[in-house]
């Protein structure tokens, strides 16, 4: 079975990008091993005002240290850090990351993940400029879903830590699963119309509370993950830089799409590191539907 470095090399990725991606993928083992002793919430909040889980801060510190030691990274923008972390000024890449997405699910042993985007140059670029994106999913298996702009492939980590290909040329089918965040009574009219339309067409609700796990399901079976705007949160909950952009890049590489309900979030140049955006991501037919509703 093709290994992760062999695949990246076949895609024509430069050696330093291959090193960076394989280094990040290798962190799935220490991160997974840390779950057992980091079960609780910490006494801290992140810059979006959310209470941090111990695993949020553990994975953040761990990944920043690893990226710093690699010498390949200029800047890191992390969901768990107020400001962009400056590393090696002359280094080729910058990393955007949600070190532990879905951390409230650690206590209940549901699937969580690490989301990563890699840019050439600085962090504050539109998602369409990403050079690579990947996520590590800590489920029954540890999987790595990756794109370097040549489609999407999924790897599973074996017990020696080697990432072996499970699926290549992944395409998001026009499926009928959906998962929507927010509180139904607070949904705005456009979102409510969209959900009722797709439910009437047979869409089935599946939502876990982990964006990365819910997206992985959509990537495989098709449908849409949504975190809509509301009166209270006009830009929804999820972050453009760490969540929407890497996942949106992977979706578009798999023939799907991402939108804020009006247009692609991959075209937005971020103004602030922690800016939020409404998210609709999944099968391209679903994204066309939400964008077509007034
Ligand atoms: P955490 O990483 O703080 O657990 O947040 C998870 C998340 O950003 C995303 O992974 C989920 O889809 C979404 O929030 C869940 O939010 P709700 O609890 O409001 O449904």
C-alpha cells in the first residue's frame, strides 16, 4: 500500500512540504496518547471566549513546539492562540490550525481531529491560496485526509506509525446526509428554508459536535455540514482561518464546495485571525441549493 510520503512525492510536492506534512501526520500518535491524561476543561479561555479543554492547550503547545523545531515554518495561526506565532522569518511555509477540533467530545470518547492548512508565505491569505491541507481524525482508526492540490487521499496509520493509503481520488458524492449546528429556534429564515427543503427531499440528520468528524462523513457519503448564522451570531460559530479554509480546500479538491450561504469562503482574504464565518460545506449540489435561496 502506498505510504503518505510516496503519495505526496507522486503528486509532485516539493521535499520540504513532504517533510512538513509527514512530520505533522506523525503527531497523531503523541496527541492520541495524551487523551487519557487530559480529560478535563482547563481554567483558561481561548480568544473566541470559549473555555479550553486540557487537550486544546496540550495539542496546541505540542504542535507549535514541533513546528518551531522543524525550521520550515514562518508563522503559525492557531485557534488556541490570541496572535499569530512568529517562528523562522525566512522559512517557506505558514501553518493555520485547529489543534484539537471537537474537544468537548473527548470526555465522551467520540471522534475528534486536528485540522491543518499550509500556505507558502504568511497565514493571512484566502483559502484558495493554500498549498496543502490535511486533517488527522482520531476515531477507531487514526486517519489522515490530505490534499496538495492534486485531489484528496485518505491514509490510515498502522501500529508502527506508518501512514498507508486507504482511498485515493476521493470525490464527494451527491448524498443526503446533513448536520447543522445552532439552535433550531434561532435559525434565520434562509437556513430554515434550506433545511426544510433538503429534509423534504429525503435528507437525514447526522451531527456529532465535531466539525472534522462530521465533514469526514460528508466526504464519504455526501450531503452537507452547516453552521449557520443567527441573530446572536451573525457570522456563525466556526472560524474562517483554522476551520473553514483547510476543510473547504479539501472539499473543493474532492469535487465539492464550501460557502457562507452566498459565495465561496475560499475567496475571502481574512481581516482578523479569529474571524468567524457561516459554513455550508459538502456536495456541490447542496451548496448550489443554499446559495440559490433568497
Ligand atoms: P470545540 O472544538 O470547542 O469542541 O468546538 C467544536 C466546533 O467548533 C465544531 O467542531 C463543531 O461542529 C461545533 O463547534 C459544534 O458546536 P455546537 O456545540 O454549537 O453544535
